[in-house]
C-alpha cells in the first residue's frame, strides 16, 4: 500500500508512519485515487474513504484491514470471443423504437391537456366577463374558481383509478404502455393544486382519495407527493417533515420498481431523508435527519435510527412535547384554508382583470388589441412587461422585509403551540414569504447576499466579507431565529431547521452556526446542532445533535465522523485572502458580480417581454381562434423558454465547453463560473422529467448524454463537464455536481457515468468521478470526488463504498 500511495502522491517512498494529510499534504481527491488503485490490486483488501479518515497512516490502515485481505486467486479465464456472444442489436432497436414512440405519445398527451385547459380558461373568462356588475362578476369568479379547483384536484384521482386502478408491488419496463400510464398519473399528481395544502389536513385527505392508507392526526410537510399511493401506509400521529422522498417507486436497470413504504403510529421521519421501496418503521420509531432507509430495511418498534443507510442510535430526535389539537381544530383549519382560496385569492386572480376594466372604463382604450407587428403593439408589450417586472421586484422586496417581521411578533421562541391554529398559520406564512428563490438567486454568490439576509432578519454578527459568504440556494423556517457566525462561508443547499414538530404541536427555536465555519452543499442544520468554531461541514453531512460541541475539525458522512479541517493543498491561496491583496481582489470581484446581477435582471426581463408579446398576440387572435390561441401561446411560451435559456447559458461561457479549474475565489476564472451559475436557469426542466425530451434539453445545454437515458429528476450544475452513457437511469433528486468549494479554494473537474448505470433516489455524485458500465449507486448515497467505480458493482452509503459480494 505504501508503494501504491507513493505513486499517487508522486514521491519515491512513503513512510508507513506518515500521516496522509498532515505529513504528505494529500487531500480527499488524492486519497480517492489511492483507494481506486488499491481496489484494482487483487492481493490487497478494498479500502474506502471512511477507512482513510479513520486510519490516516499506512501502518494503521494495514493493521485495520489485514484480516480482510483476500487470498490471491488465479487470473480469470480469457474473455469469450466476440463471435460467441449474442448480438444485442435487435434488443437495442426494440428499445429505441419504444423510447421514441413513448416520447411521441407523451407529447400528444401534453398537447391534449393544454387544449383542454385552454378551452376551460376561455369559457370561464367569457362567462365571468358577461356578468352584469361587480358583485355578479365576483360571484361568477367564485363559482368558476370552485369548479376549476375541484376539477384540477379530482382529475388526478380519476385518472389514477381509471388508468392504473390499485398500485401493486412489482416492476414494469421503461418506455412501454404501462410506463406511459404511470407517467401520466405521476405528472398529474405532482402538478395538482393540492400541493398548495402541504402541511394541512386537506393534503392528507387528498392522499387518502388516491389510495394511501393514512391514519388520524398525521402531519405531512414534504412537497414531494408519493406516486404509488396504494403502497403507502402511515399510522396515527406520524410526522413526515419537509424534503422527504417517499414515492413508493424507483427506477433501476431499465425498470420501474414499485414497493411498499409502511410507517407505524407516532413515527417521526426527519428532514432530508429518503425512504426506498420495501421499507418500514414500527410504532414510536424515529429516523434522524439526512438519513435513509434502503430497500428491505425495517426500524423496529420504539427504536431510533439514523445515517445512510440507517443504523441504530441513542439520539432522540423527538424534541417537542405534544399539545391539545382536537379533530375540530384540524377541520376548522382546513376549511379556513379552502374558503380563503376559493372566496379571496382565486376570484381576485380570475375576475380581477374583468372587474378592473368595468370599474375603470379608461383602460379599455389602452388595452384595445393592436395589430400584431405594429409599433404600438411592441410599445404596449414593453410598457406592460417593464411595469410588471419592476413592480413585482420592488413590491416583493418590500413585502419580504416588512410583513413577515410584523407577523413574527406573534411567535414566541421556545414556546410550544398547537398545530393548525393561529400561530401555526403565522409561522407557515413567514416561511412562505421569506423563502423567495428569485432574490437568493439574484443576490447569492456576491457581497449583496449578506445585506439581503440581514434585511430578512438573519443575525450575521460582524461580517467578514468574502464576496461568496452564501450561495444562491438557502432556506429557513424563520429568518429571525437564524444566526451565522463571523467568517463563515456557506455553499448552496443549506436548510436551517428552526421549527420542531410533533403530531399535535410545534415550536420555533434559534438555529446558530458558529464562526469561521465552511458548509458544503445539501446540508440540513438543526437547531440542536453540536458544532462550534472553525468547522468544515462536508456536503450532505448529518450534523450531530448529541455529544460534545465539535470545534476545529471537519465532519463528513451520515452518521458523521471527524476529518481534517483543512489540508496543505487547500492553503496555497491564503495569500490572496488577507491585506491589500484581499481588498483589491474583493473590489474587483464585487464589480464583476454587480455586472453579473445586472445581466441576470436583463435576461429575466427580456424573457418576460417576449412572454408578454406571446400573450398579447394570443389575446389579439382570441376573438377569431378562441381557445386554440391560448393553447398555442402555452406551447410557444414553453418552447421559447427552453431555447432562450439555452442560448443565455451557452453565451455565458462564450459558447465553449467549461474546463476543469483549480483556483482561488478571488481569481477571474471563478467569477466567470459564478456568472454561469447565475445566468443559467433550468427551473423549467422539471416539466420534462421522465420523458425523452429531458435528454434532448441536456444535450442542448452541452451535456454529453447517451441514448435512451431515463432522467426522473436529476440535476447537473455544470452541464458541459458531464458525460452519461446509453441506457443510464437517473432517479429523482439525484445530482452530478462537477465542482467543490472549500473556504477560498474552488475546484471543478469532469464526471463520467458509463452505460447502464443507475443512480438511486437522492444520490449525489461529486466531481472527478468515473462510474463504470452497469454500476449502481444506492439511494441517498454520496460518491466522493475522484472515486472510480468498477463496472457492474454496487455502491452505497454516505460516503459511498463498494458493497460486499460484488
């Protein structure tokens, strides 16, 4: 092993007592290469990155693994001649034909649904406009809103029971007719307006209507709705917190596999967790945050588990006592939500324009349809889009900084409140209004983000401005109870867990992150987090809530374990982070980021302007074409959005593929990468999940995507650095991230997935990774940077390692 390591770090000899990080200056990428080379040696045992951190010298590592060393075996037989193997051309041709036919049918379904929706909108608008007065128009708006809402909510239920019936455990191939029915039902369920009622008793009733077996007093806060609902069983008093994935299906090796998820009574499923198919939790059991249950795992009655895959623990994640929350309170809360939607918000949306025209006749002349293509047509579109864009921007900033602050006066930290009451509604409103993605995307990755977060209510102590204190994705339950210490830098995907729940109560608490920390991606930080000063929290780490306060160390994995806070290789840019160098470079970075923010706003405004042109064109054609004009506008809007943002993204990189980087955050190559992140927008791409069009869009954005790739919700932050082979399966919530930032150092590299690979639900693949053909990564696994996965092997865990028996 010393010989292998010497070759990796490029020295003549490595002492058996040399510390990998302190003495040799290696980092996790270098040691991942060492692990990969060791795995290729048949005379050496398999080494994982977790082993490296536990035993950071060759001597300690060799002693720990000596019992696991395999007996050398003779080399395998010569490979079978190609002429003796059966040809796969026929099977590939059939798969391609089914893939194309399924995509065509999905497109036709989309067109049919668009036409149906356009017809309903046109008829409803005409009927509302025909009202004789303001009161009559309001009543008509209420009736139409109620009918439309009821129709949109019941349509997925009818489609599910008609096209599928009752879901059963089993499997069916991708791209066939069974898959088409599955996709239609999944899409309707996850676009239903009932998603607005997540966290409400109404949402539980909706899932029951879809076939889920859900007991009394259940609270569901996750926005990812289960699809195979007949296979979901939830006992009385169970709490499922936000950002939990429990769809009761998964894609694997060209198949959709369905299976049961069974949760007993009084179960707690914490945030950022994944429940694979064929998993269960007994009564009164708990699953900690940033954890997962893999297929076949079952938490016994009354036990507490955490980690990925989950394992027993003594940590108690149930931290708030119950309160009095009778059934009548739940009923009243749901009824109030429904009535406010049907009597206030929807009528204002549907009938507001008509009522405004009737109340202000002078607007008729201004809004009279102009000839399409005339100068007046473009002037009016420009004026309307400018007023809408600037008005919504300024109004949004005013609202998020004032209204939640006033509402927060009604919430007392540390006090236990019953669910579904006045205080619960106030807390939900605060969380909704203060988590606006547009503003974090605008201000993130720049010096402006700290001022915006302070404006929201964050306690940021004394700011040490870096120009990259926070990324573009950060969310919290309550910004007024969120604290971040001096000198701390946070990458994207942080979720501050300010609220704790039981099945009948909730409590808000302060969540504090210490000074001089660095937090990677996809971290859920609980209010009881036990980390202090100068910590590195790696990507997808499970922040501990027990034991001593960790300081001056790094934490990796779920459950987490200690790693070095930093290594010598990451200190090469320290001279740029102090004194005059820092002041000059930070000023230059701020100018660059300000220009980037201007480009971001300009790009979004131009997009809105063209959408306004399409809408006004549809309005001009409506008298002659009717509903088809609305349907055509919808299709044109979606098509333009895809092409437009593809052009913006490619232009941000000079229409060139990105290259691997290793630089300081105070150097221009990183600033250009930040500009790419900000200008690139793929929010719309979720509409294409599970269709062949998703792969086409990734190719348009520069990714190298093979044939017949199934993408059910993957995300590539750097598209041109990703290569995906044929027939690969990418499940919902997966990420292939080709970059990493640690303090002031930024690194990026290519990642390659071979043909026939599978990434499980919620899996995360870092940069510089190579995954061989036919390999599989289990749900919620984290594949560290630089790992090399051999073909046809199974990897699992956070951090991921090869599973025994491969």
